[in-house]
């Protein structure tokens, strides 16, 4: 399988605090990888380093064979290939739903308004938000906002979708509607890296699960290998607490 992103010996420190320590990790085309672990284990920082919202302190990020941390690499161009969905939605409150999904396409991908709107509507329909195109974010529930955020990311036609705990800011009854959309995206063969605390969801959709602790990858493998038959004592402790 074609590797889309390879992380080699990645490190990230904030001052004297080492958050990522020699992380090696890859994702192949069409693969769904879930990152699990306690808060503070480095999962979100790893995701933010992959799309360069954080600058790594060391190591390499290889996208389709090229090290994007090389100073000659076009970071803006690289970022257009990644779709990011945040915990807090990050929608533009002064724009309606349609404009939220159009503005990035026009500014970054230089698409015409007509093409951008056509593309946005396609993805808003997929996530079940096409009836809300004229609504402002303040008029939407948390689950609806997150579905718009997913449509916005998809409208950029990324190679990889990155999800940073996309359900953690939602009321429990809204979690299901967002996970349903993400299941559908996984079934459609989208390449996805997902930081999540939703273990049942991770078990269902993942090709591979990566368990992180204290800035390192402790264990990785299929959902059965990691969630059902973990080898590492630290993984067993974490799952005992989480899968009560």
C-alpha cells in the first residue's frame, strides 16, 4: 500500500517539557488509524505536528516520499493535502454554513465561487447539513457544527483527514451523529488519523490502533491486538480504566 505520511524519530518539546519522544509512525492510503491514550500522552501534539500547527523539535515528516520539514518544502502547499477537524469546530461565526465551506476553497485552492459552492453542497449533503446552508454557526447544535466542520475539511479534497477528539466538546446525545458520519467516511475508503476516547468507535472503524503514553508509542496493531489482547502492561492498565 502507498504510504501517504511517514513520521520518523519525531520529537517535540515545549521548553524543558518533552511531549513527543522519538515517535515513528505511518499511515497508508485508505487506512484508518486511531490514536488512543490518556490526556497528556502526546496524541493531539502528534496530530498538530503532522499538519505543522506545531513545529517539531526534531525528526522527519515524510509526505509521499518528501521530507516536508526540509526548508525548501512549501508548507502551505503541503497543508492543502490535509483536512483538519478540531475539538472546538473552529467555524467562522460571521459566515453562514455554505460560506464556511466555500471560503477556503476560493482562497487556498483558487476555485471559482460556482465550483466551490457546488463542491461544498456535495459534502454538506453527505454529512446531512445541506438544509442548513443559510444558518450561522450560532444557530446550530454542537453536533451540527462538527458535521459542517467535517464537510468544510472534505471540500478541500484532502489526501488525509485528521480528527482531534472530534466528539469531546459535544453533549452525549450529539456524539452519535458525528461518529455516524465518520463511520461512513471510513467505509468510503478515506485515509483518516483520529485522536479519540471513543473506544467502541475505534474498535469498529480502525485498521490500526496506536496506544501512546508519555510521548511514545507503547503498542500498535489491529483493534483485536491492542484492545482485546494487549501485550504491554501500560496498555492493559489504560484499557482497564477506560473500558469499564
